[in-house]
């Protein structure tokens, strides 16, 4: 049994708490939402996210982040990417060098284009060199809690750290693999959310299976192009954190990013769509971060460009689809 802090009580943070507690760990859940903290401690339910699932009594919720990380061996970051830096700063005085930071966040910081591992090293690295593991792969929170067989990956430059996370998180129907490619695992988990918005646009325009298959395949090429430029391994993008997560998020009915794209394709405005959502669709902000990063690196990402144009430049979904189809013809594997 280990003491584990889960930072963030959204759907994925809540699901991780439930799985970790079922596996026998001592879990502390941090949330800034007083209603969530009260409902977890009093009713053993999250009043906002995954509301139908009982949370084991081994989970203690708190609004005090220092209390959440006190004595923790693993600190799981399950907050939106745009909030990660500020949350890390708020806990720096409570951290220890022997803690392992496990990022379950799938996004890139908008202002800097940094991956979560880089944000952790920037903030925590002022105190000590942090141990870091990225957790990613095809995993809808609801299905994980319902014990649908699920496979994800823990990536770290330190093999022993990845294996420790693998050992502590693998339980019954959740299987964790390991790899040493943090860059590919992080970028796969981030870019797939942008491509999923594009897949939603295709659905919203009432295009069929041909279009979805083409979108996923070319999205994978785009994701791979960026990741390889940054030093990732090709096999990572062909694995759970790349192709696996991409297929799930582009086709699954529980995908928030696909939902946003689908509603945009039907003609609704982004503000109207997000106003009715109680959870974050990471791809909306990540589209900005990925476009900026790709532009800075000189990496061609046409699907990302069109998603960004629909989200932020007033382009219609139909115009974006037409723009992609009218691009100059080329060889399939040209870069």
C-alpha cells in the first residue's frame, strides 16, 4: 500500500482515485471545489463528476493542497494543462525529492508550447530534479471505473519509476505497460484531442465512414510528424499513447473533444457548446498550443490549422473540409 495524492477531481482524477483505492492504496484527492470535497468525504460520491460511482472510504478529499501531498509517494496530476503550472507552484513548499510526479494530463501549455513534463521540470526543478512519469493511452474514465478491460502506458526516462507506476496502478481490468519515450507519449496524448475535434466536425457535417477513416489516418501522420521532429520514437505513435488513444477519442461516444467538433459541424458556436459542458475538452485550448508549436518548429499540420481556424478564426466546418480536400496533391509518405 502506498499513499498517493491525486490532484484534480474531474472525471479522470476521480476514476484514478476509485481504482487506486480499490487496489488498497491510501488516497488523498485535492479539489478546489468545496462541494466536491464535502460530497466525497460525507457521501463517498463526487457530486459533479462520475456521479453514479461510489468512491471507496480510503479516499480522503481536501481543499488544502499541502494536506493532499503530505507524505505522498506518488503525486498524480489530473488537472487541465492550462492550470498545471499554477497548481504546481502552490504545492512547491510541500514537495520532496523522492516523490514521483505522474501526469495524467493530456495537453500542452498554450503560452509556452511546453509539455507537462517540461512544466514540471521548470517549476519543481528550482527545488530539486523531479522524477516524472507520463500516464496516457485510450481510457475513458467511465469505462475504467466500470471495469471494462483497458490498457494504458506509463512513460519515463527512469525505467524503475515507470515500473513502479505500472505496479501500483495495474489492477484487475486496468493494465499498464511501460516505455521510455516521454516526448512521444505526451505529444500523442495531446495532439489526438485536436484531431478528435476534426473527427467530430466530420460527423457533424454528416460525412460517412470513408471520411472518418481518412481523417484518423492523416491525423496520425500529422501527430507523428510533430512528435518525430521533437525526438519521439515512431513505435510510440503506433502504440497505446498514439494510435490507440487517437482511435478512441475520434470515434468514442464519450469523447468530449469529438462532441465539441460534432456540434461545431452542426453550426453551433464554440461559446454556446462549452457553456453547456461541465467538463473540459482539452483539444479546444490545445489546438492553440499545437498550432503555435508547429509554426515555431516549421512542421506542417494542416488538420490542426483547420481546426484552429474553425475554433478561433470564424471559418465554417464546411470551408475547413473543402480546404483540406483542395490542398496540392502529394505522395502519401512525403513530409
